C-alpha cells in the first residue's frame, strides 16, 4: 500500500505562499523607512549664477541642490521628491523666458529642462507662478514630466454658488509607490499629496486672475479634501502648502497657514515654503508647539528648505503597518545646506547635467543682462537703505513719479500732487549678507535695473488724503523696534520680522520717524497702539500735511491691491491701473535721462534722540564698512556672523528732513529733464 502523501496543486500553492510570503504577524508589523525631499522658492535660480553681479556663486542654484538630491536618494531605499513652487519668476532668466524671448507652445521652459532630469514626483503651485499670467503658466507647466497639484484655486464660474465650483488644477494626487520594507520585501504604499497657495494671490496678481479664478481658504480646503484622499486609499498624506508659519489666531484666508494646517487631522507631513526661512532652524527656537530638534510642528513632521535652492528639505519617516493601516511611528527632519555661511565654503559641486541642460538659456540671459541702458554719476547701494534715505530707492521713486506725472497730463487728476513709494528689495535680512545692491558709478545695464527692482510688478497709482498717507508711513515705520532713550545697553533698531520690501519710503513729502514711540501697526496691518505717532513733521512743499489734502501715490500692483496689509490700500482707490512693469518704467526713465544722479534727497530721517549714551545698532554687510566711513551718523563696530557686520547709528546726530534739500533735488531733476528734451 502506498503511504506517500498526495501532492495536490492547491498544496503546492499553499506551500509556495508559506515559503515566500511574510507571516501574517510579520505583515501586521511591517516597517518602512520613507524619505521625503523638498525644494521650494527656487525663483528660476537653476544655474549657480548671480545675474545681478554677473558672476558664478556657490550660495544658491538648483544645480547645487541637485547634488544633494542625488546623495540623499542614494542613502536610502525609498524616497519621494517634491517642489513647492515660486519656480517661474525671480531672476533675469525667468524674465528672459517670459518677456524677452517668450516661451512658445511646445517649447520646454529651462526650469523643466533641469527638473525633468531629477525625476520629481509632483510639484505645487506658488504665488509667483501667476506673475506672468495663466496662459504663460499653462504653457510652462506643459513642459513638466511630473504632475502638478493645487487644491484651493478654482475656476471663476461667476455664479456665486460654491457648491458647484470646479478646481482649476488637479487638487491632489495619490502616488502608488513601491517601497522596500525593513525585511527587504516589496510593498505598495499609497502616498497622497495635496498643495495650496495663499489666497492673497487674488490681490497680488489681480490683473492676471480676476474674473478667471478664485482662491479659497487653505485650512477649510484641507479639511474638505484630506478625508476624501483617505477614502480614495491614501495610506499617508503629505501636505505641500506654499505658505509660511505664524502662530497668531487664524482670521480666515490666512497667508501663512502652516501652524493651523498642522492641526488638520490626517496630515502626516508638511513641506512648506513662501517665507524663505529654514525649518528646523534658529528662527523657530522656543516657539510653542515646535520641536526644533526633531523638526515637528504640533507633532507633525515638517520642513522648510530656505530659498533659491540653498537647502534641500529632508523628512525621514518610519512607517508601521498594522492590519493594512500605515502610521508614522517616528520622524526626523532637516534642511541640508549647499553652502557653509560661517566658513564661506561650498559644500557640494554643481551637477553638470543640470548645467548642460540649460546652458543655451543661461548664456542668452547673460547677453541680455549685459545690455547697456545709461550711466549713473554716483554709486547706487542699498547697504543702509533701512536706516537712511537711500539711492537705490530714490532712483525707483524718481522713475515712478516721472511716469505718473506724464500720464495724468490732460486728465481730471492733473494738478494733484504726485508722490512715489519705493522700498529696499535687497536689504540683507533673510536674503543673506550678499543680498544688497552695489552698483558702481558709470555704465548701467539691464542687470543693474533688475538688481534695483527684482519683481515683475506693474505700476499702479492710488488717490489718498493726508491722513491716509500718514497711516501708510506709520505702517512702514513698523520696520523699527522701539528704542528706550534711557537704556544705555545695545538696542537693535531693525525689526527682523518686518520684511524690508514693506518698508516704503514716500518721496515727494518730508518727514521724520520717532523710534522712541511704539509702532502703530504690526506686520499684518493690525492696530496695536492706536495712539502711537511715529511719523513727525509730515509736510508737502513746506506745508503740514492735513486730512483735507489729496495726493496721488505711485506704487505697484502688490501694494495698491493690499499686499503687505497696509491701511487704506485694497484696490478700491487705484486711479492709474497701468499694464507697464515698474522695472520697464525704470529702464525707460534711464534711457530718457541718459545720465542720472541717484543721490537721495534726504526727504526722511529719524527724530533726534537727545540722550548721548543711547546705543542703537543694526546689521548690514561687512562690505558696507567702506561706505560707512563717509557717513557721519554710522559707525562700524564689529564683524558679525555669516558675512554681516554690526554698525552703530548715532541718533543724536540725525539731520533734519529739510524741505529745501528735497525740493532742491527735485528741481535739479526737473532741470536735467528739460535740458534732455
């Protein structure tokens, strides 16, 4: 009798399964290490090249970040790579592709010639993606070989019914990722990714977006879609908000919503940006809810990798599966730099494949920025633009005023005094110690103009009364910390949380700023000291500015439509709605004048503090020392970190903001214009 067991096909299959599949216990406790990588706010900085200085740099550029990306991938089995927007605008290469030799349908934007080599898994839309219009954006995106997501931009269907609104972009994507677990087995992981943009784009790019799209609140949008992503099978969810970090109570439609987003149930990781900061990093120390060592916000793994490719965001997640459900067991976040700012040394070489991919576009941009437009009789620098009237602002405000005065001739607005608002775009701060304008006397080229006006804004002019004008300057004066005149200890003057591009100087009037008074507004435009009065002796043509006076103020689309949260500026009082870019107006002005004198007219200054021992300091670049030697009120003190230096501002020696100085300067300009005609 044959007692051998009978081998059946079903038994073979069962044996095979038991031999080659993990046990149910193992499957239930499977662990996967997943690395998530982020770039953000590249602003067209693909090549490690400073087009304004016309020289190579080690401090930024995707060509450098690409090396970090490749290294980070090789260190692990499982990784994903995302970009968080503000990609298409920001330097002369972006301007060249959008304005000078415009991208055509079927052509690939140079940013995607580079990024397509890096196998991105998805990209999010940043606010600056809209700067050149929706048509240009769609033409550009068609060249990307990776998907784009954004959940809070909708088609404007003009029916005022939110129930039937359609997304303009794909709101989210679930990526089916094959991963290797800790035992070496392949597994399928469904990674949901969702993107957001600040609702304020409807103000900042009103001319490009109004009537075409609407933008909804980031948090409410997340609460809508995250459950839907889970229902569609997302194992984990990665949120990519092009948004910054604030802990103040939300008001709805918040620009900086990352902190609130961390409270939305179901989000496992946050890749953020927009604010050009580094998280984890020193600026996030001692913030409630933040673990600056692990890199979490209210327990959610998060990262923000700076700007222009100067860092790579890295989040390492350890995931555990239990009965088909994946959870984050532990995490570690870091922002890896490409450059050591302390030792001023490069940490990685540029990726030659990236450089080769955009070589033709890069060389064409260099030729463009070297085009001459005029000459300046004096240097134009921005080293001290936050502490004294400054030539880098003066030349911009002169050009804007010239443009508006010409355009109101023969209109109902002719005869109304024209003022001009300008801010220091390059004033160090979060941009680093090299982020200043420094143009020597002599020839001016396109690269110098782009250095003076770095954004593709369009000119707008608003009609204000004298009281509203004063509030504008009060808001700008939030740039300064309050100084205690009785305190002999060192007191930093500059409020580092206040962006320098919101420090508007209003040319055409004269005034003083008293920094011993508290600020009237915080950086978000909220009244925090209703009785504060930092702005003193505000005058026009020697006459005190009163509420019944009217002024036309030249500015840009960002400010005129509410950018920066300035009082009385919401788009409702625009009287000149120009399609012309401020930067092109500056070029036209220089071409018209041929030779310019950019010297500041000293129309504003600080109120003198009558205490000899008050010690007020500020930081600027170390290179500014050469210019400080010629300024009576500024004294070099010492070298600081990362290429900065500390300077003393003597507020006991401040010049008065004299109408005669400003008026004489304006008269000189008018005389030169008449001669040139």
